C-alpha cells in the first residue's frame, strides 16, 4: 500500500479518490429518487425542493465525502479519518436521506400494485421489528461497538470488499432508526407520537456519544497492529490519533442531535397546525349544517278548540369527536 503524503489543511480539502462501489450506490439511490420526483411532476403533483436538496446534498453528498474524500485517502494510515468516516455514514448520511422522505415519495410515485406491496413491506413484522425504537437504537450502538472492539475493523482495513460492506452496514444501521422517526408513513407504533419521537432522539443523541467516549478513553489501541505497521513518519502518536478519532466521534454525534431534534419539532408543529386547520373546517361545516336544518313544528288542539303550536330545535346528533377515536378527537374529549 502506497503511503499518502503528509496530511495538511490543503490536502484535507483537495485529496480525493474514486470508490466505484460507493459511487454506484450513490447513482442508484439518486436515480431512483429522481425518477420518483419526475414521475410526480409528470402527473402534475408537486414535491418539495427542500426535500430533494436534503436527500441529494446532505444524504448522498455525505456518502461521497465519507467514501471518496481525504477521509478515504487517509483512513488506512490514520485512525481519526476512519472514525469520522464511519460516524458520517452512521449518523449524518441517514439524516439527510430521511429528510428527503424517500418512503413517502416511493408510495406516491410507484404504480398502485407496487405501492401496495411497498406499503405491506413497511408495515410488515420484520420491518416493524427492525425499526422499533429500542431495537434500532440497540442495533446502531451494537454496530459501532462491534466494529471497533472486534477484529471487524482491522480486517476491513486489509480487505477492500469487507471495507465496502462495513460502509453499507453503517449506513443501513443508522437508517433503520432515522428513517422511520422522520417519515410521515405509519412505520412506527401508534404510541410513537411526536413528543415521544423527540424524547427518543434526545436519548439516541446520548447513546450515540457512547462509542466515541469509549474509543477516546480506551487504553488498548484499536486496530493497533495495523496502524502501528502502516503509520507514516509524519503521523502523530497512534494513541493520540485514537483519542482524536474518539473526540471527533463524540463531537459529531452531539452536533447531529440538534438538527435531528429540530426536524422532529418542525414536523410536530406542522402536524399540529394541519390538525387545527382540519378541526376548524369540520366545526364550521357542522355549524353550517345545524343552522341550515329546518325547525320542526308540531300542532296540537287544546280543550276549547284552541290551537297550540310548539317549535322544537333540530334533532341532536352526537358530534364527531364523541364517536371517533382519532388523536384530535381524543384531545377535544380531554379538554371538555
């Protein structure tokens, strides 16, 4: 393996290398997403530009940076680029892909039968098990710890195909948690309301910092034999290099938690606003119906041939919030 030149600030931004398998994944995901957006536009349906930008720039762009930038050029001679690379694939890229809302796009763009099969897969037992919040969080944590504290990582440094599999492993593990939490489809249990999702994101941010803390404070070198034998003369001490990598993992994990939480709060606010508008419209409609209902008149004859006319109001109908079991109806019943 050829040793790259000393890493400087300039080379950190200018050093790039092609990664064909990763590039194929990016092209495939981008092509499928673009096909879905184009199909909607041909039907005259709009798709938010912001979601497309998030998917392409933050999602696919992060995959490109992680696998083809200086991080990939130097990941076999320095630990910290490999650590940053892994956390980008595990946390940042899934967040960008999820903000693009690819699940909803697929259900809207696919033909009716294919969309029904996709909906069935997303509501199936296996998908619900893997995306169940406690399970998906445990999978992310287990993935990070397995990579760094088993021979997995060191073997992947020597085997390019296993290295590619590790990239995919990290991306899928992160996506299993992020995609369902940010999606508008029913991929999570009914009790995972927006307040619960916000709490899960907060807890997940704490858990995501655990691998970085362990790596930073771990006394034994991770992939020590590899980095000791491949460390160039200009590189820092291998132990210090590992501490830098762990610190970077903690910093990125904590930084990504904030936009993740903000995305949940924005989605929550939009949902509440939409429900309020829908509620106001239903109440206005019911009020108009009540006002338009003609009054009932009954005529009776009293003793002495005197006619008495009485007017009664319209028949009372139980309002919808007393009969429906939706979230809005439950909220109204709780306030009455």
